C-alpha cells in the first residue's frame, strides 16, 4: 500500500506551483533563511522544566512575568509580529501554535489565550539588536487538572515590495505549558463523523478525531483501514506518525491515492497507539452516486483503464467499404458491357 507521506509531498509541490502563479507569503523555519532568534529567559523563582520552552507549575491566581529575548540576525531592520495562541492539532496530526488552524473544541479547563497576555503586538529591531518580549501569566482562580497548552508565535512582517511572487517569511514558535500539579493524565480519543471530500482535486475521506483530555499525545502512530461495503479486505490502508494537543480536535484526511469513490456504504477503522496507549474505533459513512460521479470526474489522479482497440468495429467498417467497392466495380463493368453491345 502507498503511504500517506507521498500525498504530503504532493501537496507541498502543488502549493509551490500555486504560489508561483498567485503570489505567496510562505512561513519558513529553515536555518538558512533565519532572520531572527528567540530564546526564553530562565527565572530561578519560576523554574521551567525545559530550556527551549516554558513548562511551569503555578498555583491558582498566581501571576508571573515571562521573558523572551528576540535578536535580529540580519544587517538590516526587521519587524516582528508576535501573537499568543492555544495549541491546536492540524489536519496532518502536527501540534502547532500559529493560530491559523481553527479548532472549535470547547471542553477546555480555561482559555489560555486569556490567561497569557503579550506586552507588544509589533516591534522593530535594528540590525543585530536585541529586545525583550514580556508575557504576563495570570492563572485561573479555580484549580484544574492537566495542562493548559499554548505558544508564542513570532513572525517576521512581510515586506510590502518583494522580488518575485513568493516571500519567505521566517517564524518561530515557543510553547507555554501551565499546570497546577504535575500529574499524569491519559489521553482520551473520540472519533466523530466521517465523510467523503475532495482536497486540491484529490478524493479523500475526512474524519473528525478529538483528544478530550488536557494532556498531550505525542509521537503516536495512527493506522487506518477503509472498507467498501461488507468486504473484509480493506480498499485502502496506511499509517503515519501523529500527535494531539491537549483538548484539541482535527479533521484528519485520508487520501484515496488515485482510487475512485463508489456509491454505497464505507466502513472506516482507525487505530492510534503508543507504547502502553492503544485506542481503536470505527464508523460508517455513505457516498451517493451524485457525489461519487462528481468527485471522480474532477480527480486528475485517477487513471482510466485503456480502452481495447475496437477491432470488431473497424472490421465491420472495412467489410462495408469492401462491399461498396465491389458493388461500384460491378456497376462499372455492367455499364461498359452495355455500351459495347
């Protein structure tokens, strides 16, 4: 079976082509394009469990100040746009803090976007200059279980004028994890409705997956099997790495990889596992003839089988043409004989 990773590479290629034609602002995090650096400032009074991001244990109603040092690595000024966003899980099963992925999950211990406030909405650094970005954390007054997860998203402000159609805009993410007690909570996953869909002209199945607990599920493995009707052998199967942010859901996409939708009922089985964690569930969904015909017609990855050469048709045509020629020849011969007489 083909793996979902092929589809991811294909999607990246398509995005690049579209960007060339329409003009794109592309956030990047590669070292070669790095325009600024951001590091947390440790505080002995509020020690973090990690040097790369904030992992804090705080009491209810406690207020603390966090600091991030931002350094311009360029020989020209750079403007930074910071934002603070709740941790979310995107459609590829990757936890992100950019705020671009819309997650409507409501079951949260508290809204971390209201708990954490940034000191600035935009600032400019001169060449090689450093500035301190401060965050004010005010913990909820009621104790909660698990972790509130969010992150600082720092993005270079796009230039108004740029050469070409694509702007590479550097960005950084720094996670902020807040909890009252460092207790271990097992994730609880739920499967929501599945349905046929089409993304970038490719047939896919969309299924809602949700982590209902205030805890991360990192570096897990997801396996999927798609069955057509009552068949015991899956029409499509695969697996990939996946992660879930606390209290977050996503619309997970399974691409059919060049296969057609057929009218009828499908059964989708999903299994997520990691070490001692194992979860599995399945759901049914229907595909109408109208939907299958529409999606299959638009899916350019579907390879139609080559039609056999119509030997019988051409043989029939050849026979008819031959008979016509024989009749014409006989008529001409008969006309000549009549003229001779």
